[in-house]
C-alpha cells in the first residue's frame, strides 16, 4: 500500500472518531473483514484491536455483522455491554449486492431498539459499509 493510501485509510479511522490510546474491541471478525480498515483503526489508536474475549471495558466497538449472523439488536445490545459509558460502535455490514447484506431499515430499527443513535454512514472499504452508533450519553456529549 502506498503512503498516500495508508494516510487516507488512517484519516477514515480518525473521521470515524477513533483516537490515540483508545481500547477498541472487535466483534464478528472473520476472513471477509477489511484488513486495511482494521490496520487504519490500529494506526489511529496506536493500539491493537482486542477480540471478543477481552474481559475489560472498551472505549469503542467495531462490529462486523452479516445478515446470517443472528439478531442485530442482540448483537448491538451485547456490544454496549462491553463498552465504556459514552462510547461508540462502528457497525460494519456488507455493501448492497454482497453476501450478507443488511437492509438499512433493519439497521435503523435495531439501533433504535438497542437505544443507540446513528450519526453517519460511510463506505468502509471495497465490500463494507459502516455506520457509527452512539450510546445516549455519547450522543448528548456530542451536542
């Protein structure tokens, strides 16, 4: 990867709200995830992503979710349980036309049911779309 492309990926992670020294827990990792985005998040935070077995609270969660991964609302509620109060979730789902695509209306409904606010949707790589979800305390702080 070129230095310019690397910088662009890191900027994406920074635009998504990742900051130095954050602990970011990754849930739903599989062989189909976007490695460049993972590396960009690690570069922005200066720390490695921690996995689902991490037994302390995280500042943010990266949730890779595909249509056949179960119930999205349950996955979001579980993600909140791992997170520091006021944290955010980066929900990553396959883009339209890709295996595992999740309808935007399903994402909105699951986020609302889980008590989260959706702030922005982004293209998070060749195959993944992302949206940043905030807990009520984080959304209040952002205002």
